[in-house]
């Protein structure tokens, strides 16, 4: 690519910007990284993806002299695109661990979403936005949904109205984008917003190729319910990484050879799900609990290849914990997560290690800050950390038989039991632990989880529908988003889970792998049932 197609990226090293790099390269641009304030002043086009928290970001900008260069660049009305925190930093200040002073270019204070009005925080997922004025990069966005992930937001006011180019609704109205001349910033993630997001980036990167036109007017939508495709990945007996799928977590065929069930190649299948309209794709490295994932390079390669062509969020789980390898080299869970992020993950998912951390926390009532969950959440933000729960139903005749939270089940157990508690397991469901899914969910929320992936071993692979009792128990217990998982057998199961519970997303594996129900038909069914969904 010629120098003309180069874009300057201000990556101050606080987290994962691989997704954005992938998207820029996919669109044919070369990337120059900012090393010094001069690089900002010499940029032809500058993209500023904010990651991490407000205060440390401002700190780095100030210490490296970048804040001043950034303000000068913007004051000169040169082509600029801020993303997420890259929008928030333009404001006067933020309440995030603050008040903390921002760059002060736009009047207003960035505040936290209010979870007291029933909105789950972080705000994670897809909304349509309302374009307020001709804004060039958003001109063909119309009522298509874009992907947000944040806990803080700026709100429109008389003082900043000359800047506000679009707004969105989550509890209250907040600023989805700003624009003045050549300076743009968006609260959503264009690099994770599928084709529509790529088109926003393209309009910024190639302004001349797009004729100015009258914006397609859309209106802000409710947060869409997400449909997530999940790929359980492991090596088969020949050593090839395959997408597998269990019945109640047993992934071996019921044949004489007892081989690992093989449902396809991870990169191919994930790419297909992106094209089919999955709102997110998750990879679970299901033998991560016993095989160290950094030794498992193919898994990192899967992630690298998949992320080059998938422009919706990618979550990766399996094996996130502290580890000492055969040579005595110690790896912290933070290093494992960092490697996943570097390879293209937008979020990581922690299973077993979160159970141990929650047990410890409930026992001591002390947050040590040392668990993988706490450390990763502190460095990358809680929106980047999912806790995956693998509970198994334990029926009870009398709810007083256990001290853990139980529920009255909608279908009685095999011996007519009317109650059950949900026991957490570790190591791929192999070991039951003395903690319930309810207790775990509340504890991990306090320890810094941003989202819960709620499986159910009893329902996994059965195609009989999600465990509504369990999903209600957990989604009512926490104020972070809950992803319902395990048991989807038809499009109706998705509308059922959204009608009967407050789940923010529903995940399925088997029906998608076996091509029984296409993702698109799940979306169309949900739309027919009046559920807000993103259609790609
Ligand atoms: O404990 O941090 O190493 O993480 C291991 C991760 O791997 C956990 O997230 C755990 O859920 C997952 N895992 C471990 N063993 C298995 C297994 O199946 N043997 N898979 C496993 C979990 C459940 C879902 C599945 C849904 C939907 N699989 O991922 O995709 O149940 O399936 P369905 O739609 O076909 O019913 P750690």
C-alpha cells in the first residue's frame, strides 16, 4: 500500500487493539504506530482507540506529551477518529474512579450508567442509533445496529450539542458519536460491528470515495438480544484441533473407537457463523484445564486466523489460571489472558479458576486482588472478562436440606423432588464443588466479572430448551449481563428464554454445527415474536 493509504494509530498499550488493527488491514490500509508526539502531528489520519480505564489513559497521554499533541491535532481540524474511550477522553472529565480531567475539547462529564433503573452494566451489545446531523461516516447507517461495550457514557446537553452527531438509549439518552469538521468519535466499536461497522471505518479511511449524501435517518433502538455461536474446541486423538460437541459434556462418540466427536474446523466454522449473522462467536478450549493453553499454540493460531475475518466480538476461554510448565517456567493467568487478547480475543472467559476464587472469597470475605478474575478485570476492564459457569442440577425434597440457594423447579425430579440447587463444577464438569451457581454468580460479580456465560450440564446437547429456572435464578441475582447457554434445539427455545427470563443473550452450539437451525432463522423468528434483534 502507498503511504497515502497509511493510517496512524494511537495505541498507548493499555489493552487489546488487535481487532481494530485487523479491521484496518482488512480495509487495505497500512498502520503507523504513534511513538512520539511528532507522530501525531505528522499524521494524515489518526485513529485513537481508547482501551482500559479513563485515569490511566490520561496519565499515559500526559506523561508522554501526547495529550498536548492530540489537542493541537484536533484543534487544527485534521482527520481524527476516536473510538469508545477515545470519545470519552475528549470530554472535560470522567467520574470513572474520579473525577479525572480529560482533554477538555468537548463540554460535559462522562458518568456511569445507572443500573438502578433495570439496565445491566456494562452496556454490552447491539443498538441502532439516532443520527442527529450529517456526519459523513454514519451517513448510510440508518437503522442498522452497532456494537457497544462500556460502563461509562457522556450525555447530550445544550453545551455540547454542536458536537453531537448521534445518540442512543440505554436507560437514558447518551452520546453515540460526535463530529465537528474532520474530527469524529464514536462510543460504539466499528471494528466489532460487522459489515456496517466496516463501512463506518471505510468512510473515515477513504473519505473521497464516498460522496456526501443525505443521512439515512434511523431511530435509536432498545438493546438487541444477542445470539451467540459457541465452538467447543479440543485436539482429537490424532492431534488435530476440531470443533466438538458433547452431550451433557461427554464429547466422545458412543462407538467402539470412542473417538472425539468432530463437527468441523474451528476457523472455517467461526467464519461461517460470522457470515450467517452471529452477534458474537465464542471459542472454548475445553481441555484447557489440563493442557496449558500457551503450550497449545494451534489454539492461539485458530484465534489469530479467525479474528482476521470476523468483525463481531470474539470470546475465548479455557485454561486461564496460573501455571508452571515442565521447565519450571511460571506463567501468571494475566500472561495467559494477555496472549489470548494479543491473538485476537475481545473477551476472555474463566471457568474453573473463577470457582476457586469465589470459594476463597466467600470463605474469607477478603478480596485479595490476586485471583485471575480480579487481575484481568483490573487490567483490561470488567467488560473483557466473562465467567463461564458449568452447573449441574441437584434435586432436593426439602429446600432446607442445603444452606445454598435452591429453587422450586418447574419439572419435578426423578423421585418427585420439587426443589433443586445448582452445583458448580470444575475441570469440564468432572468435579463438583461445594458452591452453588447462585452464590458463585454473586461473588464473581463482586470480584470483577463483566458478564456471565451460564451453561447447564443437564441440558447441554439435549435440544430440549434452556433451563429457565436456572437462568431466572442467576439473572435476577446479578446486575451484569447473563448469557443463557445449553439446550437450544429450535428457534422457539430462543424466544422462550427471552420471554421468560432477563437473559441478555442466548448461546447455542449443536444446532448450529449440525446445521439444523440457521442463525438467520433464529433471528427472523425472534423478530416475528417482537424481540429486538440485529439483522445483518
Ligand atoms: O475451566 O477455565 O479451563 O474453562 C473451560 C471451559 O470449557 C469452560 O467454559 C467450560 O464450560 C468448557 N467446557 C469444558 N468441558 C466441556 C465439555 O463439553 N466437555 N464445554 C466444556 C462446555 C458447554 C457450552 C456449550 C453449550 C451449548 N460446553 O459451551 O456450547 O452447552 O451447547 P448446545 O447448544 O449444543 O446445548 P476453564
